C-alpha cells in the first residue's frame, strides 16, 4: 500500500509540475520578451501581426532593451490613461457586484418569501448561461436607458451577475439562525445584523468574490466591443489587443503591466482566497 501511495504521489507531482509549466509559460514568455528592442519586436512579430508568419517561442530576446518600458511609462500616456481608467471601471464593478450580492444573498438565505425556491433555481440556471447569450438583451436594455457608448454600459450589467448572489447565499446559510436571533434580542436591526454579524462571518468568501469579479472585469472583451462605439473608451485589455503593427515594441511591456493588478491582489489576499475556496467550495 505504501509503495502504491508513493508511486501515486510521484505521478501527481509530475502531473502538477507539467501543468505548472504550461500555466506559467505564457507569463514568463511575456516577461522575457518585454525586454527586446523595438527593431527585434518588428522583426520577430511583424509578419505575425500582419496575419502571416509563425509565432517565435524563444524566451530570451536577442538584445536586452528597456525601450518598450520607457515608451509605456514615459512617452505613451495613452496606455497609462487606459490602465487607470480600467482600474476605476473594475473597482466600480466590484463594489456594485459586492453590494448586490450581499443584499441578494441575505434575502435568499435568511428570509422566507413566496417563490423564493423557484427564484433561486432560476438564479442557478442563469449561472449556466454564457456571457455571449446576454449580449443582445443587455444591448437592447442599455439602448433604451441611453447608456450605450458610456462606461455605465460596462458597469451596470456586470453588477448583476448571478454567481455573486449564489455565493453569498451559501455563505450566509452557514451562519446559524440562533446567532441572528440573539442579535435581535440585543436590539440589533436588520442592517446591523447583516454588516456586523453575517458579513464578518463570511469575510473570506466576500474577498474571494471580489477577486473573481475583478479578474472577470479586468479581462472583459466582448462587452466593450458590443457596447462601446468609440475605440478611445476601450478598456486596457481590448486596447492592447487592438495595438497596431507600429507599436509592437510596447505590446509585451503592456502585457506585464496588465498582469500586475491581478498578481498583486493574489499576493496580498492569497490566504483569504484559499480560505474562501475551502469554505464555499468554489470550483
């Protein structure tokens, strides 16, 4: 039995090592190639950007250069403006999604009202629908609200994603009703129970929701292309994807810049994320 376990552990270790290399390779590739010179960037990827040629998977640049970073941080202010603008959009989406999810989860978990069970089933069904299915209905609603070609078109639909409400419902259900009853006896109101009892108990799950919502908002592509007509309003990821052949030298430095917010969030909140995953069973 011990030999079988050791053999299985070795196989799992090899499997995880291979998966780690596959997952980390794109990030390492972008980081290493961000130090190539503009001339080498055009030579390597110019044909590929034009729709022909093959991808060069070489990790190390031929000549070490920081000209790409100089252009991004000092010369091309458009990249910085879009970067901070996208951070603001993501912050608004996270705040709105968290508020809606907390209130919705509280209602589903601790209140009994007609149709609650069927509404929750509908919530689960909506979670199974891909984002692309909702683009046309959202477009029609946003058009009637005169929100097309504005940042509200990106923020408003992202605030009401069903996953957040589902997650907070499961978190609040884990808190015993006796705790709330004790708070009511002490004179605590509804909002006090929600924000001083339930929410602190589910802090790890709420942090996990914020991280996942931020990543989803940071990487959004379909929504800006569908709801924004002015390309100057595109968020950072879409703007980077539409970079012209003449700006190939800044693509990889911008790629490093695009990874920084997510990496920093995971760095500072990794314990809460792991705890939230263990507590809520996020897959």
